[in-house]
């Protein structure tokens, strides 16, 4: 049974929560004709609470470290990995498979 506070489940590294963000735009290598910076394409970013970092070292809930402001999770593969050969990756962050910040 999940632990709740105010009727909401607490996110911890053992709570098995999933995160799905809106598709982010990354450049992928073009087929033809060659374009040096690639072609924009959407990639969905997903993550799991089990990969949480920046969690509280002092507050544990249900055996897992609790998420606090500034916590983040790793992007699950493949993420925008197919954009890696292009010189410009994520059009906003310029990263490949970085992290998802949890508000």
C-alpha cells in the first residue's frame, strides 16, 4: 500500500512512479539531401523514480529516499539517442539523454 500525504502518493526511489514529458524536439541526421544540422523530429522523454538523484538523504518513506525540490531522474533509453550523430541534439538543452527535473 503506497504512503500518502494529503491524499497524494509520496514519490520515493522505491515508489515505482513513472514520468512522461511532452515530446521534445531534437535534430536527427537527414536522409537526402544532406543538411548539415539535421532535421527536427519529436522524441518522448520518460523516466522512473527508481533512478532518482538529488533525493533527501534524511527522509525515507516506505524504504525509499523521498524526492524533494531539485530532485531529478534519468531519461529512459532510447530517449533522443537517435539524434546523437547530428551536430545539434535537443533543440532547447543541446543534450542527449540527460535528466528530467522534478518540480
